[in-house]
């Protein structure tokens, strides 16, 4: 007798939801991917894909297209804004014996979603439905009942599945419905993200990924390809706690921030500006029976270091492997391994590392600031230490540690 094909509903068609759905479809599950919106959010969000994540994207068959639509970045640099000098440069080529992809790829989040949805459409047992919002869910020993709402009509529908995956973002309705805590804090300052056609590589001589430490204000600079593949730069700055959104995004504030990095910046080159609240939070649990949390619904962090999206993709592949175990009759202990691995690594790697990244850039005490920058110089000068630094920053070390958590 043929075994029943298990049905998994994935709520939220961001990059993590799309990769989760593909990974499950490849493993023979029937998959329904639901998204509340009818359009893919193309506002500037995550774009950095580390070597460890490139390995996972290769597994689900979308890496070549992700690279084609992005930019390959072998190096990243730290700069001192006060002296306008480069502090250190780190070379992913030192990881050539650790990964087949010793580089980072800068591909915007919305492109990953589009590529993922195109790939998902190749699987006959996978369905994507937009304009369908998941409101709540109930479960028993046999499956999950999922209550949805049509975004256009407001009509409700109850869907049945064997397992439910919540990839519905930092404001996750499912996490709240389950009563799962979201422990951590929100930073008092928000982050301003400016997208400009100004070429910082040409004017400053910097790489595609740059972290600028400053005693008065830090900044990040990243190049992405843009939808037109002509290239553009994202500049990230902290706001002042008392600064309103209108003040931070005004022409005057935009030019003050950009010209503080490069005086040759022009306002007419700015093509997008936005402001975000920034969180450091981890869900109290990543699994509640037949319902699993992944991506931003289970963890949020500040974007310095580009780890949030990457960790979400890691969640996706770990979750697909976990549901394979469930299909084979795994014990509760084995299924809880997803929580043990993903929650532990979020706390020990992503939260700790992104907090340290922020502190490194915003340090104001002169002695402490000098010590942090000197430490970066020392790491760059020592290939052994630089490789260890890169193993951690690329999350390759976290993948290795995950395998040790039984």
C-alpha cells in the first residue's frame, strides 16, 4: 500500500517561505504556499547571501539564477569614518577549502522570492496562492486546521494539512496566536536606508560590502545590481533617538548623511529612502506540535553583518529535513531537534554576532574604539585568525555546530 503523501502549508511567501516550499516539494511533500499580499515587496531589505547559504540555495536549485541576478563579492571591508581610512579587508578566498562558494552574493530579497516562485511552479504538487492571509490554526494528533482570509473579499476558508510552517514575518500572526513569546528588545534608534546611484567604489575605492565605524555616526555601504542590473548602492545609517521619520528622510538629512561619507554625493542620485525599526528577538520556541516557526517569525536581528535572511534559509533546510523525519515516524525528541538547533544557534551566533557587530561600529569611547579597530587589523594580518573570523561571519561555523546538536 502506498504511503499517504503529507501536505504542508507554508504561511508567508518571503524568501524563507519560498525556499521552505521548494525544499519540501523536492522531498515529495504536497505543498501549499500562502501569501497575504498580491505583490512581492520590492522595498530595499536583505540582500547579502553568505557562503553557507549559497550551499543551501544550490541544493534547492536556484543558486545559478541568484548569482546571475546579483553581484559576487569576494571581499568586505571595515573603515574608520573619523580618519576616512580603511581599517581592514577580509577575503572569502581563504575559505576555498571549506566551501565550494568562497564569496558572498549580493542579490536583493525580492529577486530571491521571484526566482523561488518560478522554481516552485515546476513541481506539480506545489501550489502558490497570493491574497490569502493565515489568521489562526488548531491542531490535534492527526493534522492542522488553518483558518485563512481572502484579502480581496474578506471571506474565510479552513484548510487542512499535516504540518504548518509559519514564515509570516516579525509580526507573525501565527506566533501570536500560539502564544509564543518573542524575547529580546527593540533598539531606541531606527535605521535609515538610502539607495543611491552614486558609485562609492569609484569615489572611495571601497569593496561591494563596507562597514564604517564612527565616533559620531556609523554607516554601512553595500552595492546591489538593481532590477536594471546597472548597479546601485545602499547606505545604512542610525537615526537619532529624538529624530522623527520626516526629519530623518528629509532632503537635508539625506544629504548630511551621504555627504558625511562622500562629499561628492548628489541628492538627485538618491532613488529610494526608508526607515526601519530594528529588533533583537528570538521566539521562546520554534515548534508547537505540528506547527513550526521559521525566518523572521522566529528571530529578528539588526542587519549589520547580513545574517537574518541567511539564518532564515538555514531554518528552511533544517525544517525540510525535520519533516522528512516526521514522515518516517520520528519521535518527539527527534522533531524537537529543530528547536534545539535553530533556537540555540540564533542565540549563540546570530544574536551575539549582530549585537557585537553593532557595538564595533558605534563605539564612542576613544580607547575602546581604538582597541576594536586594532583588533580588526590584527585579524586581517593573521590568515589563521582571518579564516576563523570568516567561518563565523559566513555562518559556516554555525552550520558545523548545528550538526553536533542531537
